[in-house]
């Protein structure tokens, strides 16, 4: 019963006044950044990360805050999807399909309440699965050698290349750019400088925070400048009878059960996150409803409940490989992983034993966070809806100011500000060319891990590359990687045969 | 401006150049003592090879990309980049409050806020921001070199 003992310890950590306060702040801020179009969970976490770091919070408290922002944003993303037909973040795209038509039919209040309840069910169900599976996966992963890790990371990258972004080629380029950024600085095994161009600020490597903030927040500011149009919007959300909605949502229990399981497992897969989970769940629900699916896309509540359950389940699922293997499941969890490393916590199979207060404290805080988010989102949805009408003219300077403060407070160096801007302008160019930035961050976070495991494996084998294909676990990962990488090709051939 | 494959082709060429420079730099790393078969150069060389290959593929099969649809977009992005650059340059010399007020004013103007409102917002954000961040949170933000003499 070490799971229950762990959870008990976790609740003891999460219930301290500081952590409880940070949890509520994180959930509130997360809903807000999720709701505001343009500022997704990645930006929210990226902006808060240096502030949390500079404030000297303990590791578990910082993680509770940042994770609150992360899954809080999955709650918030639906608000602008439903009211404005503009997804607040990438995973809320599917929510627009049936959520916005419901709002147009005068059922905005019903749609908001139903989706909040579905988010809660999805998030909580995934947490239960996480509580059961994470320690188990951790125990399996304890036996992984360096060769297994290399294969696992290749698998993660091939999932990413196949499923994320406009084109596999561009995703691979993104990953390689991230891996290259990770090689800058002193090589820890030999102590030699690599790719520092003689700049002392780079001797310790690219500061993770600066890369994240530059790539995401600064490029976002430029994109907002580009897409700005002088139109004012008016949004209203009406209150709703919550008791009636609770009764209604029970009627969708099988939809939610299916979507939660799909969401969780898609989230667990390395490299795939909430946006893919919600798309898969929506597709499955539509197929299940065959014969009775005329309302899908025109305001069918099932089309709203399914993606909202799934994206919250995936947000929790994506934490599982991050915590137990040290391999993040999505762009935002890659940043959370970077955050853990900053606080000298190495995520991986041993974390549940060595730093239980971080691992279990985080899981316990997520249970409470889901409750806090439900409470925040049912009665206070009107406030968040009104915040949607905040003019970008007020928002962007605030974001720019926070990024500068965050980066400057690290070392007090103007060089870091310039580096952040250079990275931000590059990030903007990449996004304009159709690159997704999550692969870059994943490459950056995993670069050192991949290289050191590769070198360690070849040291063990005295230079024999076959060590990478020897253990059963490694072989499974390589086969999965090949399967995933070739699946679009197979699908295309099949489709061609069918026609 | 219309969609063109030129951007992707140019970017592929840039990647090829970066891969070359990176490979040369990796090749020139000298290690006094090496106890492992791979050493610090092998992994970077592998990355350079992958980047060069993908760069060639991108030049060969580019996507169509539309950059700006009108002049206003190009102006706002360019101006925004310059505003942030100046903000970085003035952050330490002028201090947080003055530089933030100036940046906020310029940025808000780019988003179409009337001048008076933008100026008020700049001053409010600078003062509230300074006391919130430096005093309440205790973070390290520059007070300004010009006030020191």
C-alpha cells in the first residue's frame, strides 16, 4: 500500500498554507492564460518560471505553482473556444466545433458549465490512473540502461515527428536545432568548451529559461503585433443552473469514460499531448454515435464533452513519462522538466523514492487543483469571460515587461536580454515558416540526456554500436519508433488502394 | 505578398550553412585526455549530418509560405522588434521605471491605443510594476544608472 502512503505524504506537503496558496494562484493564472487567445499554457509557464526561480521557492512549491498554471490552462482554453470561436490554446481547437455552435444557439452558459464539469471529470479520472500507473512505470524504468534510454528518446522523437506540426521534416529540423542548442557550453564528461564562440555568458550553456521565454513569449508578442486588427469584441456569458448541469453530465458518463482513457494514454505517449488527445476523442465519439451524429459540429453536447474530458486527461497523462522516465510528453511538460532540473531535482524512476515530497506532493496538489479549478470555473466564469475583452494593447506590454524582468532577475545581465530577443526573433521566423516550437524545446531538454546516455552506452560496449539494440526494452522501443514513423506512409498506401 | 517557396528554400540553405559551421567547430575541438570511445565531437557531428540532410530536403521540397499580407503587418512587427531592442538597451542605463514606461507607451501605440491612454498606462505599469516586483517580490530589477551619479 505504498501508493496510499505516498499520497498521504503528498497531501501533507500540498496542504501547507504556502503550497495551497500557490496552487490557487497557479490555477487562477492558468485559467486566465488559457482563456486569453494567444497566451497558451506554454507562455504562462514560461513567464512564471523565472519569477518562481528568482523567488527562491522550494522545488515542490515551484512545481505546484507551475503545474497549476499548466492544467489550469486546459480549463481556460475552452472559454474563448465556446464564446469567441477562437481556441485559447492549441488543445481547445476541437472544443470550438460544438462549443461555439451551442453558444450561438443561446446555450453559452450550458456549454461552459458542461465543459467545466467534463474537464473536472477528465482531469480527476486521469489523476487516478496516474496515481496507479506512475509508480509502476517508475519501477519498470529503474531497470533501463543507457541503451534503453537512447531507444526511448528516438521513439519519443519519432512520435513527435509523425504527429506534431505541419510536416515531419520540419519537426525533425526543430528537434535537431534544440539538440544543437543543448550542446553549447562545457562538455561535462571532458571539460572542454563547445560552440561557445568565446562568449563567457555561454560557457555554462544556453540558459534554459532564456531560450524558453525568448522562443515562446517574445515570438508570441511579435505574432500578436502581426495579427492585430482594430476590431472591438463584445462577449457575454450567462449564469446557469449548476445542479441541472450536474444531472445532465451524468448522462454522458460513457462518453467521458472513453474520452478520459483515450486522453490519458495519448498523453502518456511521449511527444504527443492534449491537442492530439482531444482530436482523437472527438473522432471516436463521432464514430460511436453513428446514425445519431447529425448534430455533431452543430452543437452536440457530446462533441463538447469528449474533447474537454480528453484534453484535461491528456494534460495529466503527459506528466507521467515526465515524472517517471524524465522524458516529457509535450512542449509544456518539457518546460516543467526543465524547471525540475533548475531546482536540482532529476526526474526519473528514482524520483518517487528519492524526492517523494516533490513527486507525491505534485500529484496530491493536482487532485486539489482540479477541485479548485471546478470551483473557480463554475461561479466565476463570468469574470474570466469579461477578461477576454481586455485589449491586447494592455496585455502585450505587460507580457513584454514580465519577460524582461524574469530574464534579467536571473543574473542581472543585459547580454541575457539580447540573447532572449535574438531567440525570440528566430522563434518568430520559425513559426512563420510553419515550424512548431515544441520540438525545439524537447530537443533542448533532452539533448544532454541523449548525448550522455549514448556516450555511456558506447563506453560500456567499448565502442560497439550493437549495444543500442541488445536489451528487450530497447528492441521494443526501436520497433515502436519504426512503426510510428512509417504509419503515415502505410495509411497513404492503404487509402490509395481503397480508392 | 503572395505565397512563395522562396522562404523555405532560403531557410534550408541557411540550415546547410549552420550545419557546416557547426561541423567545422566540432571538428576543431581538441581533448587532452579521452577515456571513452565517442568523446565530445561525435554527437555534434551526427547532429550536423542530420541537419545538413534535412536542409537539403527542405531546399528540394519547400512549402509555400505567405509572410505578410499587408504593409501594416510588416511595419508593426518591425517596429515591435525595434521597440523591444531599445527596451533591452535602455533597461540598465535608464532603469526599470523609465524604460518600461517608454516601452509600454510605444507598444500600446502599436496596438492602436490612443496616445493619452498609452502614456497613462505606461506610467501606471512602470510604477506599479516596480513596486510590485522589486519591493513586494524582492526581485533584482535595475533602478537606473542615471540616478547614481
